[in-house]
DNA sequence: CTGAAAGCGCTAACAC
DNA sequence: GTGTTAGCGCTTTCAG
């Protein structure tokens, strides 16, 4: 049974690919209407289905020319293998490991939302998603057919390892040279800064969680850079112990108690932290946004009602991740995408009095 | 294509069923070794596969006797339909909606962990799990083949609706008369109380989140009941605005500031809240467990290191939920299970000084 | 009321 | 190198 599963396929209806640089949908696809099978590809490429299967599964014994012909047919038809059929035939589903870095907290809203959106993706149907912990050696503890990596740091051993072993994977985060997706955190930081600047808040503090996370680092970078570009005084950084509401709350309370307040706005690195910030402000008798404006980041549903924030399109990130995963499984060209973010103005930010 | 999907099947290897009252694994299953298919059932029941399919899918036109024969064959062989095959044939996967009550916060660690364990269940392979929000009318916003209900309250409209329409579902929570699974929250509350009582803590406070949640209500009930049974003074209840660490923290801080501390231990309704409680204690200069013992509930990984807590076996709950879901899909007898919890003693509880 | 048979889309073994 | 073919386990006509 099952030998090499690398060429494993993903389902996926057809049309819309978004946020990629690629041309919209493969043209020909719409032609006949729907559901292109391996047969269609074979016909189009003028070969047998066996051959198509071989190139898709990276099994050798196919001449370069035929291979090219097949690949192009796949491309133009917008063919996506049907996993149910594959699973039935293989007697085994395609497994995908959701791998978080060692010590990376998995119980975070972002991961949770990502997971939900992942499930909502038709293209992920039938993929056997599994949460795979990472050992102290930095490698995933379980062998899977492919991986989605979260919380990767600069020289994450998982990347080298997976690359070396030729295991398909996509990184959720920012990284050139590997298949990756992430929200444009830096641009988000800038948007927050520009919004606050426009409102006249030249003195601000940025509540964040240190540099452990690349995303958070990027947000801070963007925020600071925009202030610098505007010739405004650099925002003060206030570090919280962790990324929780409680952590931000305590950091804020401590800060408010220890010094004269010299700012009129705070930018929290996440919505959760913004919740803590607002609670602290409120406990200190400060009104939001009258006394202090607050801007969050993520636009998490169910978190921070009415909060002005930077919306991150997690659904799009998840969708793209699945898309990239599929490309990894069928050995297409590596690409890396950055999903745009946007400012959502709600009730917690206002002009400086 | 697809008409009635009610009889939809679940995958599921074979052997172990746990925590149910049912006899271990269907005897005959082990006989030939593995992988019983619809063919085996047909042979065993001395009918054709077509007939087996018919009874499984609740499609009429089968005599009561044959139906019975088939059902019993299914039972003794431990047959579980193969979803991949079904999906292939139906041209459509079996969809399962994860439905949370309206207003029920989905970004909670419990839900998150449950989801992870759900994915880890082989028997859930290929089921198309989807997060389905609930509208203000109290009903799931999307039509699915089956549902898993979370956060159901006393007369949740979803239950009546689903029952009426004959849609298969399982409730994650406590409820007689419907397929349901949940941890034994009340027993957990008792365990916490008994532990504290044993350590000599006759005066305690229970930090909880009001009565909105049945689970939390049960925990409180068990806790209070055990104190009453022991003839000890009733624990004082301290309500937090929400179930978060921040909420518990603020409630504790407020409480510590407003009155003389008359207790030597606190039982928090969740590990998260315990984290908040401990932070507040620490900020007040109190040592845990030297000055005050703290007991949590859930035993969430990555939350509250070293916390004495009541472990809830979420994996078992998830596993059972899938099992019940499968039973619902194949129209078996309704049953409802309660998963045992246990006390995990770690460093936050100690004898009263 | 029940059996037989044709696929669903794909993989893999076996020919050519 | 490439085509052909036999299933994978199930649903669903179509006969009887």
C-alpha cells in the first residue's frame, strides 16, 4: 500500500484565486463548466490517465516532453485531484500536520480562528488535519504527508528539515524563498500610526509583547516607521509579559501608576491586549476615546467590541495557505504571498482634545 | 445525486470504545482481522450489498426481518461505513456543523482544544467539520448533514428544531434524552472541595462566572455540596464578569481590597480564571500556596503551570462525541455519557498553616 | 422487496 | 516510456 504521497492532491472547486499575483482562474476551466477529472487532463494532453497520475505523483518514467504537456494541461484546465477518490484508492487519507513552534502557545485566538477558516475551506475537505506538537529538538513529533508551519522563527529547524526531506509544507508567516502566507503586519502598523497621526496624536505608546514574534515585531516596526516618517516623536514601547489581556492590563496599570501620562493614544499589538489596555484605562478613571484613543490589531470577532482596529483577513490567509499547500503537494512553483490589511475605524479612537 | 444523507456513515477503525457502558468491541470483528466492508455485512446477513446500503441509509423498501438481520450483522461485525467511498459515490462529503449557542463565545480554550482533539480522531476523518454560527433565532445559520451542539441551555431551540426535522446531532454538554457527552463537572467540584477540606481549608471562596453556563453551575454545585456534606461553612461565591483570566483578576483584586481576607483557599471555575486569581494574589503580596491555596479546573495544557486542578479529559469527550455522532448518523439507539474527571495535585495547594 | 451491475476518480500492477 | 485494466467501498438505477 501507500508509498509516496508527495504528489497528494487537494480538492478545490475552481474559479477564484485571490490575493495572489497569478492571473485569475485558468481560462479553459470555465469552458465545459465543471468538475475536471484526470480523464479530461489525459484527453487534453493526449496521453493516458496512468501517465497523468505518474507526473502528478512525481513518479519517474515519464519523458520530459510528455510531463510538460501534462503539466500544462493540468494548468489550463484548472485540474484539482479529487481526494476522496485518492483516499479510496490509497486506502489512506492525505495527512497534514499543523505544526506550531516549540513553546509556541497554541491556545491563541489567532490559531483558533485560522483553524476554523481552514475547516471552512472546501479545498481542505478530506485533508486529514492534525495538530502536531513540536519537540524540544524543534521538529514535528509526528510524521505527516505535509505540514503547515506556525510561529516559525528566523532559523527554524523545521524548515531546513522539511526542505531536506522534500516534504511539502507551507509557512504561515513571512518568509521569502519558501511557500508562505501572512497578513501584512508592517503595513498594519503604519495604518494604525497614520490614523492616530491624522487625529492629532503625536504622543503615543505602543503596547506589545517583546520581539519573540515576527508578526508583532513587524507591527511595531511599521508603527514606529510611520511616526518617524511623519517627523513625530517616536512612540514609547511598553512591553507586556505575554500577549494576553491580563498581561497588557497589568503592564498598563503599572505604567499608569509609575509616571505622568504623556500620551493621548495607545496602539495595542493585538485586540486582546487592547482589551486589557482599555480595562486599565477605565480603572484609572480615563475615558476612551475622550481622554485616550485606543487602536487594536486583528479585528477578532467577539473581542473588543467597538474597537478601532487593523483588520487582518484570517479567512484569506487560511484560504491562501490551503492553496499553497495544494501547490506544494503537486510540486508547483514556490511563491509567497502577503495578505493586505485595513483600518477599521470604530469608537475607540477620536481626535485629540 | 445526493438525496438523503441522514444515514451518512463515519469511518472508524475498529476496536476500542471507551467510557461507554457498552461491551467492549464487537466480538466477531477481531475474527478475520480487519476492515469490514459492506460486502462482509451483506454476506453475513445473506443479502446483497444493495440491501445493506438501503437499511443503512434509512431508505424504505426493506422487510422488517431482513432489516433486522442486516442491523445485527452490522452490529456483530462492528461495521463502519467508509466515508471516502461514500463521498466518492455521492459526489459530496458528509458535513457536520459545530454549532455554538448564540452569543456563546467560540474563542475559548475549551472549544479550541475540543476542535483539536476532534481532528485527531480517526473516526472523524473526512467528515467535513464546519463552524456554524447561530442566529438570533437560535438556529444554526447553515444547513448541514449533522450537528455537534455546544453551549446549549435549558430549552435550546436547536434541540427541538433538529429533533423535529430528524437531523442527527450530538450535544456536548449534559442532557438526558438526547445523545450527549460531557465531563462530570459536578463530581469535579466535589473533588476540589474534598481536596481542600482534606488540607484543612474550611474557609474558601469559589471564583466563578455566574450561572450562564451549565458546566460552571455544576462545578459550583458539586463544590458547595461537598462542603455542606462535610458540615463545613459554605464557601463564599465570587462572581467574575466573564470567564477570562482578566475578569477573575479584577474580581479578586476588588475583593481583596474591599474586605478582610477570611479564607485560605480559592477554587476557580476554570484554569484560566485560576491564572487571574493567582496574579491577583501575587500582586497583593500573598504567596501561593503558603498563604492561599488555589485549585483550578480543566487542566488545560499551556495554562497555569504547576496548578492543582481537576483534569477534564477533553480528548475522551471529543472521541465520544464522534462516536455518538456516528451512532446518530446510522440511527442507533440514543445514549448519553458522562466522562469522569480527576484531581491533579500540583504545587498550588498545600495544608493550611 | 431484493439482487445485479454500472460507475464515482484515482492508483498501481501489468502489458506493450 | 506509456497505455490498459482491475479494483478501492459505496450508492443507485434497473431488472426480476
